[in-house]
C-alpha cells in the first residue's frame, strides 16, 4: 500500500462509505454458510458478546444510521443491548443480510453528515476486525480497507486533539501524524504495522505483534477508553 500518510485535514466525504463497502465485500462472504457454533463464539474485544451479538449490534447501528433514527442515547450500552435483543428471534442469515444492507446504505448518509458520523464507520470497521479475530480469520484490523481506516483514524484523532503521535508504518511510505499539534506535548513515536496501530487506538490487544512505542503509553492512545 502506498497511500500517502501525511494527509491534510480535508475531509473526503466518500471515505467512510468506501471503508464500509470495502469491508462488506470482504466480511460478508466469510459469514455466509458459517455454522451456528461459529456465531456463538465469544468475542474477546467485547466481553459478554458473541460473534452474533457484535454483528447484530453493527447491523442495527448501520440500519439506524441509514434510516436517520439517531435519537439521543442511541448508541448507549442500554440501547445496544435492546438492539441485540430485538434480533434474538432472527436467524443468523437474517442478521448477516441486515448487516450487508446497512454497510451499503449507511455510506451516503454518513457522507452527508459533515463528519459527525465518520467515527461510526471506523468503529464498525474495527468491529469487523473483532469478528475476524474471533473466527480465526486472517486480516483482522487490516486488509484492503486499511489505508482508508488509517487516514480516517488520523483525521479523527487530530480533530479531537488526541495525544500527538508520529507513526512510521510498514504499510505506508510516509509517516502518519495522529492527534493534536498544539505543541503542549511532544509527539510520541510508533514503529510497526498498521493493524497493530489500529489495535492500540481501538483498545485491542496487540496480539503478540512486534512494535516500538515511545513517549506515550498504549492506554493513552485508546479512542474508546
């Protein structure tokens, strides 16, 4: 992958939807025809949730987004639990069908939202990585969507004034700038691959990957903490 990493803070409105569509094309075929016991596997990144629960949460979130049903508290733990419970009578195939539709239909809505829903697309992509990992599939937190995910992550962390970090990634030709640049704190330094960087920012275990992190603690990078 050779996408320039030192990107400017100019939003590409199509990027979140493109990320979802890329992951849809990779994830949905992996889910078709899976046995019931695969959907019942626990997801380490989401304690108490199974693969099916994560998929139901994602499909509900994307459907809500596509339909414009984003009332206050919509993504609270209580709301998430209700969404999962509402799908308890569905077959696994029906959950996958809704997920496929949501990953297609939510993109244009996110594009028109001016940036406030971009983080949702990144979060759903991370959850797809959680599912891949639970199923023992390669490519968790990576694959064809990684360049868009990294650019989206970098922009979101800069907009939020997150802890500054310069990342030298095996996956990109240029360093990636993440977090704020106000000068209050010198940037940390990460050396490693893109999927490991995503894991750290998503609060997921590094999975035994070899990387270097200096000037910042891993827990400070977690955007979901």
